[in-house]
């Protein structure tokens, strides 16, 4: 089981801030494909991959990063701190 | 060790600057940057709301500060970033750097800001008379980052 | 109009930063630089004494600040510089800039510092156990200035 | 009559912070030559022209600047503010 976390408008579109999933995905990108296949809400949330950032165990990663052994994968839009 | 603070409470930027400067035994140059909630173009900002990723936030800020400490001759660095709801004129965040060399203090503070803007997990939402809207990331913030990677 | 203060009395950098930030109605980015008396290499600094040229000092600082206001999109600028005798750890001087754009606030503050260092009529003297010695101007301060002239 | 002012080590070497002089000099550099001709103290103070800065009526100028009509000419070493 992996803990998924969502932030900002991605959280609003998905409709939850976190959930636990079983996944066969090897990478973040494959995990996104699994999520998009679930329903229209997820498909819409992840429709523009250029606007999606991801973190594996709280480290920012590229979408082709592996998720083997990860406890937590987070998805969010580009950050706007400062 | 750089000090990192993530909090929802308001803070006093002058007090923080004094506190930071007071612990610099032998660094003659202190630079600070403070970000303040400003109005939107339409002039009807009610508040700003900042969401963050507890846990990752502290980790990302510590990493950025550590990187600044190795890139420049810094005596110390400080980052404070708020989350939650804040009104116009309130201070959102602050960074400070101390060095024997003013060029290092300036460069490191600007580096911290450029990284904070687009690599620390904060998301701003503007609440106006029209409703609430997430602030879009800006291309120029990515461009600002790129110059540090070339070095 | 930029505020220029030349005084011998000590001042509180945090209080000055707060005062400056409080009058920025709509500039989200505030940068400050503070210079603090630091020890000499031999570790026996008793005091620093700063001589200046009353009349020309204020004029030179106002000119530098005015130039910063035209070169960058600044909402405001502030320069405070002390003269006379001051001990280790005391604040010598401070500049602050405010802008809607953080890059402008940073560049203008660094420009003000580079000009202040070698174009405003101040002369530092270090008083140590060995006696008193005028601080020599450094080539790298002239180099720092040169980059603004190329633009 | 022109008011002359001296600062920092130039003041210490000349031995005064200000004085009034009558001069025939057309430029700052010519004025320096007149001063150097006075005595050894002035000659020593102004011996390295690369280390001399000047202001005419409180504006920084090059040493070849004219001084016609000036009320005040100041001499000092390179500045060390900030």
C-alpha cells in the first residue's frame, strides 16, 4: 500500500487530500496512468502532465522516477512559494 | 546550521532580522528579503491562503538552505515561511543571510528566494470579491532558477 | 522620494526595516542590507571611526538613491549611514529597497551598496591595540561598481 | 578665494581640515601642483595622485576638472563607506 497525497487544485479536482492505493506501477508516470483510468475526475485532474509535479517520500522527482519501496507519493501543481 | 521556521502565526520581520543579526559574531554583511501580501490588479484582495505539504516543506527548505551554505561563504542563513490565511500587508515569508562578503550574502539570499518560489511545496490562493483562485506559477520564476543551474 | 539619514547615533536595524516595510502600500518585495562592525584579522579591534564630508554625504547618497529609482522599478529606497565612533557588533549602515519585483529589489540594493562603498564620502579607520589605521579601498569594490556601468 | 577641505589621511598629512586659498589654477590638477610646491608636507600628502580623489562644490570630479567659479574644493583618499 502506498499513501497518495494531493495538494492545491489537484487536491480539489481529485476530491481528497490523501488516500491509500495498491499499485502495480513501477514509476510515477505509470501510477498517474492507473489513476487516470479510474474515473473522469482523476482523468481531468491529471489531464495536463506539464502542470503536474510529484514527490516520492517527500523528495521532488521527475515523472519517470521509480516508486518501488515508496511509502508516500504526492501530486501537486507547480509550486508558488515566496 | 541554518534556522528554518514554518508557521501559520504572523511574525515581526524587524524582530527576526535583529535576532538573526545578533547571532552573527563575525559576519559584517546581513541581507534580508521579506515578502508581503500585496493587492491584486483588480484591487479587491480579501486575503491570501497558503497551502503547504507538512514534512516535505521543512525538508525542502533545509535542503535549499544547506545548498546555499555550501555554494557561498555564508556564516548563517535563515528562512521563515508562513502558511494558512493572511491579509493584505501581512508578511508572508522572510529569508536572511550573513557573510563576511556582501556579494555572497546578496547572491545567497537571491538564490534562496528563487528556489523557494518554485521548489518549496507552497501553493498560494488569492481570495477576492470574485472568489478564490490559485496563483499560477510564472515562467520568469523558472528562468530565475535556471541561472543558478548554469554555474 | 527615497529617505536618506546620516547620523552618529546608533540605530535599530529591525525597527528601521519595519518602518520602511510599513510604508510600502503595494510593493510585495522588500530587501535590506545591514553592515555590522566586525573584528580585524588580528582580533583586537577596539572601535571603528568613520569620518565623512557633511553636506556632500547627503547629496551623494540622495543622488545614488535617485539613480536606483530610475534604473529599476522601485516603489521606495532607504539609506541610513552612521559616522563617528562605533564598537564591534554595532550596525554601521543599512539600505532597503521595495518593489513589486524581487529581482529589482535585489539588484537595486546591491547597486546602492556598491556605490556607497566607493562613491559616498565616508572613510573608515580601525582602532586596535596596535593603534589607528585607515581602511584601504579595495580593488574588488571598484570591480563591483564597474559591472553597473557596463549596462 | 576658494575654500579647500581635506579628509581622512589627506587631512592628517596636510595638518588641517580646511583653509582658504587664492589660486590661479584652472583645474583641480593645477591646484594640486600649486599646493605641492608649498612645502614638503603638501608634497608628501599629494605624492601619489592615484590615491587622491577630489570634489568641486561637493560633486566628485576627475582631477582634470575645471575649478572656475568653485566655492569649495575637497581632497580625500578613495572612499570606504558601507
